[in-house]
C-alpha cells in the first residue's frame, strides 16, 4: 500500500493506493497554518488514520508547495512560508518512524498524470497548475525531474516571455517579481486583469460566464489570459519539447483553453510545425496527492 500526503496552504490530505492505483482510503483536514509542529502532527495523524483503515503500514510520499534544497537539506521556495528553512524530511521520518519521500506538489501532479493519467506512457510530461498561483512540474519516464538544485520545473518565478509593451510594469507576485508567470498565468492573475480593466472585482468563474454570454470586457480578459499562458507554454516547448502538457487547478476547467492554446502558442514556438497535445488532468484535484503516493512507484 502507498500513502500519499498533499500538504497545501489551506488543506492537508492523505490517500491510500494499492499497487493497481485503486483508492483504498482518503481523508482531508484543514492545514494548521503558520504552525510547523502542528503540520507535522497532522501528517502523523493522517498516516495513522490511513494505516488503521487499510490495516497495513504503507510507504509515505509527501507533496509540498516548495522543494528540499540539495545544498542544505532544508525546505526552500515554499509559499507556505512556515516550512521554509526546516529539515522536513528528517523531522517527518523521526515522527513517523519510517522513510519519507518528498517532492514539489507540481512534480507530484506530473508523476500522477504520467503514471495513470493524461500523460500515461509519455516520455516527458509537463504538468502546469493554473489555480491560485501557477507552478509546474516535470516527469520523465514517470519519475519526478527534481534537477541538480531542486528547482526543476519551477517556472512560477520566471518573467513571462515575449512581453508586450502594454504589459509593463505589470503586477507583483508573492516573490516580489513583476510580470511573473506565477501571477499572470494563474486564476488570481485572470481576476486581477479583469479588475484592472473594468474596476469590477469578481471571481474567475463569473468572468468566464460573462465571456460565454458575450460580454466584450470578459472576452478581452480571456483572450489576454490565453496569450499569456500560451507564451509561457511556448517557452517550455522551446526548452523542453515535452510529449504532452497537462493542466490542473481551477482554470484548467475552462474548456475553451484546450481549443485556443495550440494556435496561440505556435507563433512563439521555434519550429516549422508544432503539434503537442494539451490535456486536462485526469485525476483533477486528486492528482497531486496521488502523485505523492506514486513517489514510491519503483
């Protein structure tokens, strides 16, 4: 049995998968925000609950909104900032009494979809989260590509490529960077754009509804969003040339993206022809926690 934990900013979740990927148990609880020790206790409690329900001591994989630094062994780059600078793997192994494998949550999404999702059987899967923020992960032959410094797939802090003159100076992301992918390709950035251009502060779902109803301002906001996401994805195409893109997070539920992104990407891809599938994550918001469990799929 494989246990996966998703440590998010607002919720923590455990899943238990058998060898065939069948779900045997799942539980979700609120994250003890700004409480590192409380989060450690919550992980222990979730693993204990999964073990009690399944009757076996499974392997434990954990997805976090950051990464473990190969240089220091400490968490870095986490937007759940109370875990930064902590020896999370050592602390969890001591608390659980067993080995733990930890990966960035976007890498877990990539591993999940490469294992038995939208990228199953593909050599290189680039998974993109377009939710409150925008992160990405890479799976190669079903394994997370962490990179030499633990920053493989970290596109969120990169400035959006092929910027247009009317996009300066741009909004700041949580890192303090302007025009970063994390902001402009996220659902938060989608809402920011509509608010900046109309003065109306509404949620992304309503903006999409207005776009579908024919509102010109919502349509223009959507078109700018498609252009920005397409330019970010074209950069990945030029650097990595993945076999498939997989989208997760709230904005991945916008059906129109899958028809509109390919044409929007092509002018920025350095190739005479470019045809790569773009799919929605098969496992939806469960994909990250499933990927954490699959970190032991060897």
